[in-house]
C-alpha cells in the first residue's frame, strides 16, 4: 500500500511520527509536506494529498492539522475523495468499513500520539464492507 501524507504547521510533529509508524509497518509513504513548523496554508497540502489519491499514485491519504477540521473540509471539496476526521479507533474503523474513506484527517493539537497511531493502524487494516454501503456511496457520485 502507498499512502500520501501531508500536514500544516499544526500537524507537523504528528506527521513525522505517523510517517515513521507507516514505514515501520511496511507502507510506502509519499510525504508532500509541510517540512517545518513555519506557518503555511493547509489547503495546499490537502490539495496535494488528494491529487495523489485521485490519480491512483497513492491508495490512500492522511492529513494532519491542528484540529483536523480544516484538512477535512479542504479534502472533501475534491471529487471522489471521502475524507474522515477521526478521534478514536471506532470512527476510524467505521469510516473505512461503511464509508470507504480514502483520506484520514487527524488533529495534532487535540489527540495524543498513541491514540493517533492507533487510529492510523485501525484505519489502514480495515476494509470496505461494500453491500448496502456501496449503494449509499454511489448516491454521492
């Protein structure tokens, strides 16, 4: 699996931890930035991660900002992107199982790193259940 990862300055520290976690799990990572804690505009990084997923270059994407809210709003503006803001493992599992979320959004200032890594692990391992859920997703296209 290949995952594009991006953050703004509010998610920069978490991004580094998540990239290391993904690499240790055997996931190929495309880090689109940001690359420091200098203030940046989060929509640029959301656009880059979404482009990687839309093109098929990456299977999924992960976006991190201070709360995760801005990234989820920016990501969900893109066609065929289903970005989910998750705060614990259950919503991460459901975002994949029921909604086939292809972008995970996290808040670097509202989660602890252990919780964030648990969310990422569950989100990566959960498959889409399809069935009645596919019918609902088709209504969004």
